[in-house]
């Protein structure tokens, strides 16, 4: 796919995805959604990519949905196409799905860790797209806003799942119910981002963190760990975690990666992990799709 609204670059095992509509403050469109999903598909299919950094071009990270043509920028589906013969709405239709959620769910499914580098305003979908990312860094001048109630709509991007789990229900409700814009210091204090950087240092810091992961860890271990932790948020009992972790310990401790990791430790050298996510994921993955959880 040729990209018109994003840029995609790979160097030193790190993919950088840049939202690139700077003249529109990188406002989100259906085209950007499709391009981002395609880019994340490329990430999962490319064993040379170990980590992803997502940032924005110009002054903004993402100013929200593109509503330059009015309320149609918010609309999902066409009412006439979603009407059933009875006159009711077919809420199960795929056409009903929120475009922000389609993209954030793709990030959630990813096998590679994602670092958000928030270089400027992250408003609406610009804020919610950050939530399934694993680590969020921000410029000291960044601003955030879950502004949906002030526009007459509701949170999207699966944020009602992610946001309370990241910052707690009280903070999530305050930000969503006020719909106010808040600064980077409040985002840090509230747990939305983990670090603040000077604007000129942000991207370099994000890439340094990405390289720390890419240069020192086993890709299959990271893929499993990422899904274990995210999906563990929905577990109802620690026994569920114990079952998955036991499978992981068994499969990985018998892997070539584990042999290499131990050898590298004793030989005091950097490990060169041989296993790849495109071919060496254990046979119990994806465990959450089992009909009966054994």
C-alpha cells in the first residue's frame, strides 16, 4: 500500500510510523486508519522489526478526527444501510464499527512493543490511539484531551477498556466527563505517560528506548510477554495467569533462545536470539482463542 497520510521507516530493527498530515495537525481520517492498520500488519510480518515508535509530523501528534467538513467526520456507517426490515438498527453490522477502535484493536493484537512519542497535541482519537501502546513518552509541551462529551459524542478507540486500566477509573472519569485539555505534567502525574522530554530530545529518547529493547531481548519472548500482560488485565483469577505463564516457561525454557540467552550470559557477550515471531511462536499461541481454557 502507498501511504498518503503516514510515513513508514525502518532502521536498526525499529520501525518509525509518523502521522503525516501536518497542515491538518495530523487529524485522523478513514484513509489514515487504513494506512495505520496496513503499517502494523507490515510490522508483524517483518522479523527485522523488533519495536515500533509512533509520532507526529510537525506541531501536533494528532489533533483528533478530521471534522473540517462538519459532523460527518464523526459519523460511523450510513443510517439507511444499517436499517433492518423492522426499522431497527443492526448493531451487529461490521459497518457499525468505530474507525478508531479498528485501529487500536490492531495495535492490541501486535506481537511487537509500541512506543508512543507524543510531540504535540493529542486530542480525541489522538489521545485514545495512544492507550494500547505499551510505553508513552511526551514532549513537555504536549497536551491531551478526551474531549468527546464536549463534542456531543462518547469515547471511542476502545478507550473505555484501556483508559481505566492505565490511569484508574477515577482519573479516567474526570478526564472524560470534563472533556478538558490538560498539559503534559498532568498526563505524567495521572499515569497516562511515563516520561517527559524536551521537545528536541523526544524522538531520540524514544528511539534509544526502542533500541534498548531491540538490542537486548528475544522477539518471541517479547511477543508472548506483551500479550500475557495486556490480556492478563481481563483475567478473573491468578490461576489463569499461572496456566499461561507455565506454558510460556515450558516452551521458552526448551527453546534455542533460552540456550543462547544463558550462553551469552556466561560468555559475557550480547545474545543473538535465533527465534522469530513469524515462524517460532509456540503452539499454544494464541491461547485466548481456545474454546475451553485448559
